[in-house]
C-alpha cells in the first residue's frame, strides 16, 4: 500500500514523456495537410504539399537515395559485421580486447569528427563524391553497431558447438550456416535493424561525404528548412509513415510466422518482412524516378550541374527545363556565398551558379568565371533595366540577374506607427518603446548596413572609425533592446505577428505581407542595400552551351514566373515583375515586391576582403554581447 502513491506519479511521468516525444510529430503531420504556406497557422485542409512532393524530382530522388543506401548498407554491413564478430570470437584474448575497443571508437566519436575524417579520406585519394562515397561511409559506420549486437550472442554459445557439428560430419561452412548463425540470429536481426535505422537517420556524415547533387532525405529536409516550405512537413510525414509501416510488419510478422514450422521461420521471421517492404519501396520509387519519355530533344542525355541557394527555385522550372531539353539537372544547394565560393575556388565543377552581387565581383576579380556568349542569350532584352548594369558587372558580361530586391523594415501596423518609422528610420531599432519586440537578421553585411546608414555613412565604407561606430550602435541595440537575432525564421514569425518589427529581405517581406495584411514594409530615407543574385557560368564548366540554355529558360516568362510566384522574390524579368505586382497578380499592391529604384542613398555592396573579415569579427562580438544580455 505504501507504493500506491507513487503509481499515479509514474503514470503521469510516462504520459508526459509520450506527449513530449510525439506531440511535435503529430503537429507536423497535421500541418502537412495545411492549405497555406504557414508552418504555424492552419488555414484549411489540402493535399497540395503532397502533390508538390510527388511532382518534385529532387524529393523523389532523395527518397530513393535514402532507402537504397539504407538497404545496401544494412545488408553489406550485417554480413561483414557478423563475419568479423565470429572471427574475433576465435581470436586470442588480447587481439579480441583491442579490436573491441577499436570497434567502440566510431560509436564514441562525435559524428562530426567521423564525417570530416571520411571527407578528408575521399579528398586525399581523389575519390569523386556522390552516391558511392555515401554508401561506403554508411557501410563503415554501420558495421560497429552490427558487431556490437552480434558479439554478446556469440559469447553465449558453447565454444565447442562448431567442433561438435563437424565431428558429426558437417563441413565448416555447414557448421557456420546451419549451426552458428541460427543460434545468433537475434543478434544479427538487432544489428541489421540498428544499421538500417542509423543509415536512414544519418545527416551529418552524409552531408560531408556526398556530392554531384546526390542527397538523402535528411539533407533535403535540411535545405528545405532554410525557407518557408510546407513540403518539409509532407516529406517528413511520409518518412514517419514508411518507418511505422516497416516496424508494424517486423513486429506483426512473427505472430503469423509462429503458425508455421520452425524450419521455415528461422532467420526470416523478423528481418525479411521489413527488408521486403523497404525493397519494394525502393523499386517503386526507382520506377518513378527513372521513367520518362523517349522524345528526342536538343540536349538529350546531357547533365547540367546547378549550384543554387536552398529553396530558390520554383515548383516546376527544373522539370519543365528537363522536358524541353532532354537534359538532366543536378542541383546542389549552398547556405551562404562563402560556402559556394570555397567549392568553386577548389575547382569543383558546376555549370551554373547563382551568387550575390559582391561575390560575383570577387569571382570575376579572381578569374573564376567565364564571359557569357551573348550570341547564345536571347533573354537580356526581357530583363528590367533597373537590375542591369550593376557596378559589379556593368555590361552584364558575366551575369544575368535572377532575383533582386532591397533590405528594409517589416513591421506590424498595429504596433508600430509610420510616424516613428519616418522620423527614425533604422534608428527605430534603438527606440525603447519597442524593447523586447525586435528581430535582427543574422548577417554582418545587412546588420552593419543598417547601423552605417542610420549613422549617415556609406555601407561600403572602409573607414575603421565609422565601422567602429556602427559596431557600438549594434552593441547598444542588442544590450538595451532585448533583440532576438534570427535568420529565415523571421518570415513565419512576422507573418504571425510575433514581434513588432525586424530587419528583412524584401522578398521575404512580400510573403509576410501576403500572409498578414497588418504587416508593412518600410525603406528608410537614409538608404539601404539594393541587392541582386545572378546566374553566372564558372570558368571550368563542362557544359557551357547547356548553361546558356538554362539561363535563357530561367529568364524567360514561364521560368521566371514560376520562380518568382513561388519564392516571392522579385523577378528580373520585367513582364513577370509587372504581372505579379499588377492587378490580379499574387503580390498586387504589395510594395515590398517592387524594389525601390533611383534613390540616391541606396547602394550595391562592393567586395573588400579586409573589410569583410573585420565585419565578420565584429559581428561575432555583437552576438556574444547579445548572448550576455540575455
């Protein structure tokens, strides 16, 4: 009776743990059926994101890669791990002890260390990264888990079992397969299931060892999470459904198998059903992935290597381009211009890049780009004059604009007065009236631009005293205003009105205003960053002719419309820009969509290596100050 009082507490604790683990998954599943783009506000039931997922070649290929790699890695690592464990059991004790410690090392290591080790290994031996390197890495990190599961079962065996079987006439192979393996089957099953789970789940190692556009679902979800994309809920829900189905089959199959003879069930009843489900899934996805028409097209069988920002292409442009040309597009994603630069500078091969203005300037200066062949381009006349001839490429010899816009203030009209904005400009980020109700964007360029402009300086200044004043301005902001420094989460957060104001890119502000009519976008008279991302062709591109074809396609009305309407950033195509902003357009009357032009205080970023390093160092200190203020 004394323990009765503890039981309700234990039950409550179990319930709370289940809620903690499964409520986020339930939330994700519900929002996978959301009609709107918001990840937090349910606007109605719809299957649109599942439709988008099934139509997305990238997602289907990621799904295929995930499960094909997992199946192959599971089978191979299970065989190797089981044989290695059996071999170790017959080794000398000192060898066995050493190898057990070596086997534990990969599991004890931080995953990032293992990932970098694999990456350096492939780089050292000049192995081209892609599907095979991902598979090899998965096999390698799964083997220790198989061995760890099998070895305890081997230790439980009678050491004379194999000898007894051979004394009775069995060959060594028969003794292994018919005597030893059936006895250690539970360990093999456990090891295989762990290997499969680890492979499906892995992100960090996969991220560092892959290339050539090959990515599994973990990498795909990571790139999708950089911007508002509800398809992330759909593809994650599909993953949960697949894993749940496999687990159900694995657990239910033994109940039915128990009715069969022991001979039929040994070695099959747990592993085979789950593996069969996954194998069937891979075959189905493979059929979808590789199915296509036989019509001859101008670039049939060729491949375009596209390196673009994550979630920076429309829903249909890649598929439509492949249909029109017969080419295959392999798209890789980067998170920053600097990440892109490192790969290009290290001579990784791409046909088209989409860097930002200042980075294009750097790539031109370092002779990493080739000049465009204007005879192969029919798109320049379709580009708005306002986004042509930027200082980094005044004659558009190297680049064709993709998206463009400004950086300004998104604000809640019910919380922030236009009078305050007009009076203070970027200085409103120091107004105590809005303390604790402000977002800063985690970008040294844009944050220092804001501070420098409010102080009356050029955002391209190289004057260390002016930069120091801007640094002090930002430190004052984070220390006195309880600011929250964010990246793309500002988009959905401001759409839900969670703060009064924040620094934001115009394309993101256009989405926010389309989702919430109480939101506005303001550009201070002190000036701002007029930016452009553009398509360029690297010096070492293998297929420049196909690259020119893609640039034309992405700049033409259909491709540009698909890009801009889906992403929300301003199209460089003047007809698309006018249609989307004009009457009946998706961004009708939303001034954030139409960038300000001709303002004397607006500037385009100029690349300067020393200034960039200084700003990066100072911005790190600003974030430390923000952490201390918290």
